């Protein structure tokens, strides 16, 4: 097959254009071949299978055969040129027909992107701050307090309400003396100072007692989502049915049993809390430093990426988000989720994917079996039967893909920390636990 080729100026640093010419004789020969193949299975009333005249077969399947023949010829021609020039094509080419006066060939332009050539930068110029945190009794005590607060119970109290209490109230709202829609409720439960109500309402009910009634003004903000009330001042009549105070459980044997310590031993409980806390702290510290390492690598290795790959990644992220929403609420299964929402994240992922692949190859940072095993075993420790979880992973090698990818990323992180300028900084417990990154 004869083709002509020319590379036109690219629209971006990764875009390429190749002009292709496919001889008509080649297409006609391919069309005839396809029609003869189709003739063996073509059925038409009055003819036995395989005996339909070629002229009639061409009338039935001619357009399809020619379309397929042209597509196959273009694909073959394009593949040849890509191999000749040793181009690493990203995504699929866009084929545009060219206007040609020739009767002996069809001409096209293939527009496509190639993978970038990555030249690794010098990571030794980057400063990376490595967060550290040692779990002490202080962090254990804070965690136990969080666990206590998660098990808060509310019981009626004979005193004035205060922040954190639950109140059961009746209320009626009036604007200019007239009740307004949505401004009335009975047996309504609200947390004092919980932020669910408007600030004026919250402030007014704090300090009220059981059976007390009160009338007060409430100012609606200008941006309130009900136009009839935005920027308006209304009056509320409130009567209190119940005031419930918050009661935390005592740190005793029953509390320990509620946390899974069968014999209620408080020493064992603290050891268990410490072990779980150290595991969570380690995970968060690793996530934090990994994010910093990836940022540093991107800064040292700026690169353009094929938009075709970014679009595919964004599509996958949108589909994953859609499935996640469906698993949470089937009522929103048809909610439109646009891939464009994920464009920036997708571009970052693609850049890191290409960069890490090059770094792993150049520095031999591939995952080792013992590293993968350690990751699987560490994950399995969070389950009741760790050995069964490990066995499940290794029963099908493809399940190890995520663990292998994580081990590879860990190797990249360790290599970067070993070659960059690293300073350690103790991070606060509250800061770390409130921010995953």
C-alpha cells in the first residue's frame, strides 16, 4: 500500500497530524473481498443461501462493505506510519477526509496526541516538610473522650437549658402578625447552639425551662432561601415541653465492653485504643507526606499531558461518582454528573501516573513481593480473621493490584524523601485528625 505523509504544525506540544493517501484500487479490492465473504451468508427470498447474485449482494451490503474497507485501510496505513516514526500514540486518532481531485486515491488527515517525553528533574532542590506525631497518653485520653461523646445519651433535666442540650418545643412564627408557611411545629427537637436554627432563635431558647413560654424577634438573613422571609424580622412564640441534658458514659468496665473488650479490662481498652490510634495516625501521616511528595514531583517535573487521557480519566471519575451516589441513594441515580467537573483532578492523576511510571522504571522502584505482603497483612489486621483476609487476597493474584500500586507509590515516596531536602515537624493531634491530607 502506498501512502504519502506530512506532519503539519501541531495545535499543542503533543498533537500530531499525519496526511494519509489510500489507493482506490486497494479499497475496491477490499470491498470485493468483503462482499464475497458476505455472499456466503446473505439470504434473499427466491435464492438458496450462498447463491444470491453478487450484483444483488452489492446492492444490499455495498455501503457497509465500502465503509468497513475504507476504515480498515486507514487504520492499516496509520499504524504503519506510527510504527515507522516510533510514535507512542495516546488515545485514538481523529480522521478527517481531505478534498482531493484525484480519482486514484482517497486522502485523509489523522490528528492525534502522543505521550510526552519525560526528562526527570532534580528533586534535591525541593524542600519537603515531614510531619511527625508520637501517640502519648494525651492523645489516647482525647480519643477516649471522643468515643464517650459518640455514646452521649440525653435525659430530662429540671433546669434551664444550656448549649448542647436537646429541647422539645412547640413554636409558631408570625410575620406582621400573620402566620407564615413553614413557621409552625409541635414536638420539635432541637439542639441548643447546634446551628440548625437561625442565630436569633438559638440565642432566645437558651436558658428556657420546661413549661416556659416566650415571644421573641428573629431576623432572617438577606440571602435566606425563602424570598418572602429574606431580610425580614418575624416574631416567634415558643413553649418548652422537655429539656434534655447530655450525659456521657463513665469510663468503666461497661464502657470497655461497649468498645469490644470482652472482660471490660480498662488497661486492655487503652492498649486497644492506642493500637487503633497509632494505625490511624500512621495512615494520616503517610497520606500527608505522600501528597507533599507528589506536589514536589509535579513542580520539579512540569509536563504536558494528552487531553485524550485526561478526558478518559475524567469519564472514569464521573462514572465512579455516579455509582457511589447510586449506592447511597437510588433516588438520585439519574442525576447528571459531568466529566468536566473532574477535569483538574483528572489532569493531576494523569500527570502523576505518567511521572511515577517513568520514575519507577528509571530508579527501579518496582513493588517487591515482601512489600506487597506487608501491606496486605497490615490491612488484614483490621478484620476479625486476618489470616482469612490474607488468604483471600492471595487466592487470586489480580486482587493484589491495589497493594502492588500502593507499594510502588511508597517506594517513590521513600526515594523522594531520601533525595530531597527534608525537615521534620511535629504536627498537632487535633490538626492531623481534622485533615486527612
